[in-house]
C-alpha cells in the first residue's frame, strides 16, 4: 500500500472526510467493527443538554447501568467519565459487539434517567464518535484526556474532585460491586391500594401477569472492573496506572496555570450539581472534522485512514451489488450492519 500522499496536512484531512463513493445518496459512511477493537468513544446528550448532571442519584444510576451492560458483553473498560452533557469511554470489545453494547447502554441509561425525572423521550443522541488509537502513546493520551475532562472544562481543579462517574480513583484490576438503585425504574413495588388507584386511571389494561408487574430481571448487583489496555507489556499493572495518573497530574497543572494566566476560576461541584438537567451550553462548531483514528505517528495515522478509505470504497461497491439483487456478494471485513441485520456475507465472518 503506497503512502505517497503528498506533503502537508491536506491529504490527511481529505482522508478524514468520507469518500463520495461510500457516502453517495445521503448514505451514512459505514463503520468498521471487528474483534479485539480498542476504541475511544464519545457520546453526547440530546441537544448537548445537561442530562448527566452529576447529582447523587444520576451518578449512582449511570454507574450501575454501565456495570450491568458491561456484564452482558465481552468488553474491557479502560477509562470512563460522564460529564454533564456527554461521556467518554475508552474500551476494548473482544467481539464485534460495540454497536449492540452502545445501544443497550444508552437505552437503559435513558429509561433510568426518565424514571428519575418523571419524563419521557430521548436523552442521548443516537450517533456516537468512535476513534481507534493506533499506538500506545495515543491510547495513554486518550486515557489522560478522559480523566481530566472535568478539569479542561473548568469545572474542578483536580480530576479526583469530579463527583460524577469516573474511574480516576480506580487502579487496574479494581472491581466495584454496585447495588441496583432503589428508585426510578427499580423502585419497590407499589402497595395494593396504590395499584388499584393506578389501574383505575390507566386507560389500557396491563397485559402483564400479576407476578410480572413491578418485577425487574436485572440482578440486584453488578460488577465494574477496570482493565489495563493491552499496551506496554514491559510495565506492570501498577506501573502503567501510575504512568497514566502522572499524565493526569501534569495536565491538571497545565490547565490550572492557564486559568491563572487568564484570570479564570473553576465552577466547582456545588454549582455544577445545581444546573438544571434541561439546560444547554452555548453554541458550537457543527462543521468541523470528526476524527476516526488517532496516533502520535503521522504515517501510522495516514495508513489507518487509507485502510478506512479502502474499506468504505469496498463496502460501497458491495452494497451497490447487493441492492442490484446479488445476494451472495461478500462485504469487506469489518462490516457490521449488513451482516447483523440482513445476514449478508462478510469476509472473516462465519
């Protein structure tokens, strides 16, 4: 594969954009999903509103939802932080399960948040950004970025001061045992009298049997384990964790110095928690480039973008043949939606 793509950043920026062949007719560019996929995922609340504002109930609920969803899929969590209006998740999926994992994670989180607030509707945007780090240095950089996000947003001075969902206080190998909250969708059953009153108000008959009403199939506890990423094998778990936390401390100091020079102060947790969940921050740039790969090495990054471009072109060609009635066409390795939803042939899939 040739990498003679010219000089400067123009070729790289061109590769970051979806190819017209894969993006024709308004089709969303395909995303390559494969086994042992390490991904840095960013997902936002709908309208960038503060749906994840870190009150005690919200933080407890989101932590349990994450732990429960992780228990259902072969995934390893390396870092996570939930900000007020988005979250970052650094993880490795050991099978082709990231789309299903994200769907179940966000679906359960949204239902749980709605039950807490007594509302209905969506809380989390359907799409999410997925970046695949290409080297150990970039993966560590993503880990540091994730943990210090509350600091870079001028909310707290130290990452450990963030009271929302975060793994900054965990070591590799640590496992949290989280109890299912006793409120919201998991609130205890209503009394018989309250059920009767609710039944009178209900317009439609409840089709569930009496034994099913108010019963949750989700276990009473869930475990969340922090797993070291598969990098720097010469370092022990403690040494690698110390390396990440040293990066966190260094970034905290840099950010604090910038605030002092600019005369800014952090918002602090008391003010953050007081924000209304429906409030939104200011306007944002909607037309910037969204990266899909990352690396500290320019040529590794360009090579990864070239592979992505080749995948998109091969996918577009296979899709055209599929739509033309050729049902035995083979899609490129990494295809997920056509393989999962339509049982299409996919290279490397049984």
